[in-house]
């Protein structure tokens, strides 16, 4: 799999949320053998890699993002042997495997934390972020948890507070301690030695905190944006100047990159949730000595439309310089894009797909996105996500995007499992099942397959630069150029037909069926949500 060490540039990465992908043993929870069983389906999408959400040993308070053993597979997902089989079978199909690494925090059930909280003098006493209370017994500072409330919890054994940027059961590791950094890098190497091709790094800008524990200043405005920034969440009321994105993180990322450089063909993509996420992306991906690529939450919000897309892409292009972006319009933490961006037709979903897959950078596609799945509506009693339970009903949490994949419309639980699933299959999803869309003309699934197969053969889209052109309201026109060749992409992001006056172009043969407008000289007519790609 090392033939092209830069395979990640322009790659398409398919995110699998194992709990909800396919249940191989009938316990209602998806597992690693289930992913292996569906590798042929993933390969048929013409993607390059799979990103596996966490499968590590965990009490599952945050469904695997609270790790209790960084070197083992939780029994509900299978065994290390199952993981090795998955790696081998994926590689046979030309698919690379990237795994989700949660470096900034662990579970409170991890042996490290159990030892750390036992006393102030044990060998791991300084492995987590501990602080004395103020004189009146209150928390050390004003830092807040992404999941609501103070980011500090009291521990009666040490008579100190510990920091948790997320759940109280997810204590933050103290990266200012060199031993912690060494251990974390060793755990990363464990998986590199098992043959993984890369890592998606969860909340990677959260590793370090301000040593002086200074208070965060208030935010001048409260607007939805990056991780945790929702108007009903007090986390949005601060500028997160001291609780994350500290300067020391740069040096650690260089150490991490140096480790991966010892394993040619491996890569990293960092999740950046920050007040100034685009600048942080630039800082973390520049110079070729830190992250290979990063993505932000800028296309994972409810904001959408041609002006927003153009501004977001232009801003990141200006800031990144020699860095490399990774674009995503959906994942396991946000409302599904079909609902979030108010898609009312399959053609609209295809237009969003065409935009995503023609931007400069790599791409992450979340399972079910290729089926056009909408957000599942769940009853309160069906919720399991602590985020949603805490903020119900203003925010319903992340369960709506995590419901099981629908493989077959005529099978119980959508063919996901023989048992009652951990989250119910959404009734409205049955009509979009793989079996329904498979080989169906004009289906969203077949459009993804066709476009991804075509994209693979276009070096311009994989490696070329990008430049936006002036275009009417609700339209995007941009060119991708590489080695003297240019493609011109035109998108009508509205429900009304539009006529565009464009530079001289040549029609492009072989594009997927849904791509193409009517050319009359230098005028291009696009139907509602129409897409055209021509040679410049």
C-alpha cells in the first residue's frame, strides 16, 4: 500500500461509525467483523480509505471517545484479531484504514486515571490536569465543558479539581508532562505497527491547556460555529483563549509527524474546533512537518449557500498557503447534511456532492451520506447521547445522525441487525436503502459511485489549484488548474434555472449523467440545482 506515499492528497475518505454500520453477531451493535463483511460495498463507492470511529476498550459514556485502553478493541466491536483481519481484507481491495485517535483525554476508568486520582504523590499523579480550589472552594477558573457546565470536577481523594473539556468521565491528560507525550506517541506507534494507514485526530487542538489556568475572556457575540458553539450552550459565551489551542501544541504535532514519517504512506487528518478554526488549520498544516491535513466545522454548520461556500473556501485558501485542507459536510457529530442544508430533491443532494468533490483538498464522506439520508427524528426516550439529553429539547443531540445504516428495505431493522438495534432504524430511511438504490438509474448512491469513479481519473481535481470567478447570485463558478490544464465547474445552487455567461470552454466527455447543462456559444443554461464541468 506504500506505492504512492502522497495518496492522501485529493483522497476520498469514507467514515464508518462502527456501532451503526453492520452487526455481524446479532447483539444490536455494529462491529469490526461487520465492517469487514461490507468492504465490497465500500470499495464499490470508489473511495480511497476508511476512517473508523473509535472501537477501543471503553465504558461507552461517550460511545468510544472515552478510551479505557488505547491498545485494545472493546469486546462489543470484536478483538484485535478481528481488527487485523479488517486491515488485511481492506488492503486486498485497495482500501486504506485510518483510525480515530483520541489523544487529549481518556476515560475516568483508564488505569492511568485510577492511579492518578489515588493520591498526589503516585507515579501518575501529574498525568492529568489537577488544580486546587479557590479559597472559597470553588472551581479554579471559568473554563466550561463542551457538554455544558464547568470544565472542572471535584475529586474527594485528592481534594482537588480535575479538568474535563467534555464529559466529567473524560478527564484531560496533562500534555505538559513529557511522560504523557511519550506514552501517547507509543500508543500511536502500536497501531502503526499493526498496519494502519493513518489517523483522524479527535479534537487535536485540545491537548494543551494554559499552565497559569487563566480565565477565558467573554465572547463579544454568540454565534454558532465550531465544536460546542451552540446558542443554548454556555460554552459559546467565551473566547477559548486559554483552555485549548495553546502554542505548545505545535511542538507536539511536530513530534507526531516525525513518528509518522518513519512509516511511509501514512497520514493524519486533524479535527479543529476553535474560535478561529481556519487560522488554526493553517498553523497546524503548514511547513510539511505537522499534520498532513485538517478539517474544521465551517461546512458542518447550518450555514449554507453559494456566498457562504465561496467565502469559506476563499478564506481557507488564503490562510492555508502550503497546507492541505480536508473537506467534510457531514459526520457523526452534526445533523445530517440533507436536513441541515434543507435538501428537497435528489438533484440538490447531487449538487452538494459535486461541490464537495471538486474543491481543492481531500474529502471525508460520512456513512449514509451517499444514500442521501436525512436526520432521523427520535423520541426523547430513545436518546442515548449525553449531549442531547443534557440540552433537550432545544438541542436533540447527535443520535439523529448515528442511527443504523439501511441495507435492505424489506428486512427487519433495515438489514442492519437481527436484534433490536442500539438506536432505532428511522422509518423514513427504508426507502433510501442500499438495496433500493443499487443499480437504480439516477439514484443518489449511483451518482456518488459514478462521480467518484470519474474523479479518480482527473488529476486536475486531485491536485490542482482553485480559483473562483464572478457569478450571479446562488451560483458558483470556479476553475481547477493543474500542469497547464483547466476544468471549469459551474453550480446552480437554487431552485430556478439560470443562464451563465462563461469564458470559452470545451465540452467535457465522460462525466456522470447528472452533470451537464445546455451550451449556446459561451452561455450555459443550468436547470435547478444543475451542474456542469467543462474543459477550460
